[in-house]
């Protein structure tokens, strides 16, 4: 009896974690990605999710499942408490990278950035849903912004992902035939500039030159102030949900 009590107490005291798992796919491209992820000696995806687990007070464990589903999509399911990243979506991104980039190195960077930004975007939906963060306004914009703020604080690798994600939205915008004004997401052009202006607001010295080629000076000036306000508001909003409080 005492043993059971001790065990249940220990289980209760364990902080909730995000666990990454990989379901064996059927198609060859999916299988190649599956092998690369599951044999990764650095367990990179799990390490990234550990950083998120360590930062936030999740109320329960959350799964990130890489699987083949036949859908070119990724999503957070609030009733199942999981994020699904499909190999089908990743195959689509890799084909897109090969079509739009001239070298293999560029294609790998582009595809990696697009996939990891999407993972962080879905993870942001999951954090908002699991912790019941009271986001107002458009949740798709909030998920992009939350993901971008986390990646901006994650050092050079986070910045590299954001650069590639901005590039990906730019490519999608150029290839877009109809503008889906009814969509719950902002337009790809807007998603591109939202990321770029947050990057500039976070590190004006690093990104000033490149951003000044595509954004008017008066908008850039506003973006500096905007970043500080957003950082303050996210930090204040997240106080009850972050560890160490
Ligand atoms: Zn979304």
C-alpha cells in the first residue's frame, strides 16, 4: 500500500513532457525520412521538443507523431493531445524544394526550415490548446508569432529555420494563383513579412540590410517598437505557463 502511494505520488510529480515518435511509413520517400529521423544519433527532434517541455508547464504529456496518413497536412488534435506531422507533407515540401532551389544544399536548408517551422507552428497551437492560453485575434497569426518568438530566442539554428520559412512563404506566394481571403491563415506574403519584421525587430543589426531591400523605411521603424511591445506582451501572457514561476 505504501509502495503504491509512493509510486502514484512520484508519477504525479513527474512534469509533463512532449514525446516524439515515428510510425513506419509505406512509401519510399517517407521511409527514407523515417530512417533518418529514427537513426539520428543526436535525436534532434526530441531535443527540440525537450527545450519546449523544459520551458512550459504542460498539464499533461503531449505526443508528436510522425506518420504517413495520405494527407499533405500537419495538425494539432486537442482531444487526442497530439500533433501529427505527416511524411506526405514532408514529401511535398522536398519536391517543392527540388523544384525551386538550384543546389542540393539550398534545397535541404529550405525543406528543413519549412518542416521545422511547421512543427513549431503546430506546437504553438498545441501549447495554446493544452495550457488554455487566452489568445485573442486570429489564432493562426498567434501560432506563427508564438513559433517565431520561440525560434528567435533559440539562437542561430532558430534564426536559420526562420530564414528558410520566410523563403518558403515567399516561394508559395509567387506560385499562388488565387488569393484565399476567406482562409483562417493570413496570406503567404503576409506570413513572410510578419516573420521578416519580427526577425528585424529582434536583431536589427543582422537583418537591417536585407529587410530594407523589401520593406519601406517607415514600416521598418514601426517594426522595432512593435517587436518590443510583442515581446513584453507574450512574456506577460506566458508568466503563469512557464516553469520557474
Ligand atoms: Zn495553424
